[in-house]
C-alpha cells in the first residue's frame, strides 16, 4: 500500500486479564478497532468438570470476533478435552496460559509453573493441537527469575504446534513490577514463530518500536483499562470517546447476563479505571466503592462528567 510503513501494519491484541476482559469489556475494545481479543483465563479442569461459573465466563457477543479462549491447566488430556466443549469451540482460537505468576495457580502446576517443565508444557500444547484445528497460541513470560530459557521455550512452542506466541517480557519474579525488557525480542523472532509482544505497551511509538524489532503485533493489558480507545490510537485512527456513554454501555452489556448485584461489583473496578487520572475523579471513585445499587454508581459519575466537561478534565 502506498505510503504505508511496515510499522503501520500490525495486529493489536487485548491481553487477557482475569476479572476484566469479559465479553463486555472486549466488546467495548472492539468498538475501537482491536484486532484480536482474548477471554479471561479459564481452568480447563473446571470446564471439563462442568463448572457453571467457568462456562458462564465464556459467554461472548457475536460481534467480538476474532476472539481466543484462554485456558490454563497442566494435564494434557484434560486440556485437550476442554477445547472440544462447545463453550470453547465457539471461539476462533485457543490460547494456553503459561505465564500466570499467581501463587495459587503456580502451586497447582499451572500457568508459569510450566516454564519450569518444558516437557510437560510441550505435551499440553500437542495434546490441545491434536483436538483443535483452529489457531493455537501460547502466552508465556521470559522465565522464572531470568530469561535464559526463553528462546528454547519459544522453539518448544513452535515445535509442539503453536501458531504464535504472546510473550510478556517480564520474568515471573518481577510479577507486574519493574519494566518489561524487550532486548530478547529480535532473538525470539529469529526462532521463526510469530511473536506478539506484551508488557507496558501504552502508545503508538512503543508499539512501532516493537514492530520494527520484528514483533507481528502488540498485546495491551493495563493501558486499555479505562482507555479502550488505545487500540484506535495505536493505529492512528480517528475515534470518539465519551467516558459517561462508555460507562453506561459497559453497564448495559453486563446486565445482559448478570444480576444487578454482580454488575455493581464489576462496574466499581471499571469506573475506577475510567476515572483514573481525572481531576477530582478520586472522590467519585471513593463514593462509587461503597455503592450497593447501579444508580449509586451512575449518578455520581453523571454529576462528575456534567460538571467536568464531556470526558472530565485530565490531570496534566
Ligand atoms: C488484573 C490482571 C489480570 C490478568 N489476568 C491474566 C490472565 O487471565 N491471563 C494471562 O495470560 N495474563 C493475565 N494478566 C497479564 C496480562 O495479560 C499482561 O501480560 C500483563 O498485564 C502485562 O501487560 P501490560 O503491561 O500491558 O498490562 C493479567 C494482568 C492483570 C493486570
């Protein structure tokens, strides 16, 4: 295409975030042109055992496409069985979580525990691959305490049947602190498996640097919370964002499947994100946190935005 640079042509991904990237938030990011979304992580074992909550977590909107279902686990046969369930099969792809650093998950041998057991990780990938004929990806971190094994891990994913990997360029030890270190990206790209880069991506310049270093796309997590329009910004596309309209749309979406009590709890954390960085936003968030009804959430937000202009004034 004339005038289009290589660094303009990339995939944007909404990184999976437990407690956030349900169907409602994914649909909102879709409004702003995200290329690919991923569900919250769901336990393959819980799915296979028929756990109602896990199955419900996989509710989706038709328009949110393509979307990958992220599963976690460590038993190859259970993981393979889970992708045959209709709740998973309705997704365009499956992503296997091999990066979660949370103690409970690691303690059960799931998530980033698999970084320490590449043989078992490989068996999990091939087992899923044998039952799944749509795209399959693996999301992992650089390593447990350092990145020494990252290249071999990417090769293992490639050789076990993954179509691409999403790499969070932090170690498990770093949890979510410190900075993502992308120095290994060119080496990872050389393994031949397409790499989606993840960690602290918050603007177009950073995304372009990663694309120029060989990434096929960028996955954005925390920077999308409260700012779903980041996906339009990354592509330099025009967009309109009215925070109050967005809060109302988000609420309406959640009400499609949850009762008010659940929506109140869900919306508290999202409202905190939508108001983050806005002058006097904190006092509204404090009010919203003790809300018991949706009106107790929406009314202070409406008053705030009516008084503070369309989007509330940003703190400079
Ligand atoms: C609240 C929260 C929940 C997360 N849940 C998941 C998850 O379910 N699966 C996963 O692979 N990563 C999960 N992550 C990690 C993110 O996908 C991402 O790798 C990480 O936040 C780094 O990207 P960022 O700097 O753009 O946020 C979570 C992160 C956060 C902050």
